[in-house]
């Protein structure tokens, strides 16, 4: 298990809480979790630590929101997403360790730009997502970004918000999508040496914080102004991405 300082343990707990909040409906927290974990561990290794925690959180999210799933959107997005995972698997060994952190930062910036564009041009985004061919490029992009940086949340958020899904249908559909693609990533991440016994031990120790984040998120979902919350998460993610790029 990585030898972490007390500050790093605190950041790891925050990352786990963020993952739980993400699976409860606050998609912007996913990028925060990725960026926080990349500050604690080498950027490439951090992706393997986050993946099992995502799957544990996905199980809770699927169980809690399964009856709200809109399966037609999953059928459209999953095939290109799986192709994107394979693409990301072949790209990852081509990226050096010193460049991996900045690449995660640039991916985050690009996805943040897409999220902001979706928010300020919502009628345009809604008309685009209705085009029958848009699921393939967005699904493929989600697969690539989730394989490289566990950062497909922004892509799926853009798609589901533009599809005008109600809040709970949004969460239920996203829960099943990410559960299926995260499970599909396990053999690829293991083959790259990103999932190891010591990283799994770290995952086990962080599970309580992850579960706490899920329950906190479910409580907040009915109480907080999500628009304000999402803009705050965009701001935090922007700062974290710039730090990775500069670092």
C-alpha cells in the first residue's frame, strides 16, 4: 500500500467522498476526485486506484436508482464507449509518466469546456443530441476519457442533460452506464499493471468514506441548488486541472 502522509490520507478520503457524491447525482465531483487522487499518487497509478472505488460506488448507485434507468440511451451509448475503452488501452502505453499528469489536466479542461458550452447553449445542445449519429462520437469519447483518466462523467453529463432527462432518470441511466463500462475496464487496467494488491488494500480502507459520500449525495440531491453546485465544481476542477498542467 502506498506510504501516505496524514495530509495525503485526508485528500484520499476527500477523493472517496467525491466519488460517492458523483454516483448520487453530482457529476462534477468526479473530475474533482480524479484530480485530487492525481495529487497524491503518480497520475497513471491513480487511475488504477480510482477504478475499483468507482465500481463499488456504481453498485450502490445502480441499486438505489435502478428503477429510473432509461435503457434506450444506454443502448445508443454503450457500443461506441466500449470501442473507446479499447482505443484508450492502446493509447495509454504510448504516454510517458511525466506527460500523464498534464494530459489528465488537458482532458479535464476540454471536458470542462464542453460542460460550460452545454450550459450556455442548452437549446443547441438539445438539438444536437437528438441527431441519431451523435451517440457514436460522444460514446467513443466517453470510452477514451474513462480509460485514460476515469473522466467520462462530463461527456455523459452533456449527453444526458441535453437529452432533457429528469433528475432521477439522469442519475439512474448514468449509474448503469458507468457500472457497465467500469467493469469492462477491469481486464484492461489489470493488463496495464494499474490494479495491484496494494492499491486494492487502499481501496478497501477508503470504502467507508465512499459510502458516506453516496448517502450524503442522496440527501443533498433534494436540498441543494444543483446549478450553483455544478458551477462550483467546474471552478474547483479548473484549478486542479491547471495545477496538473503546470506541475
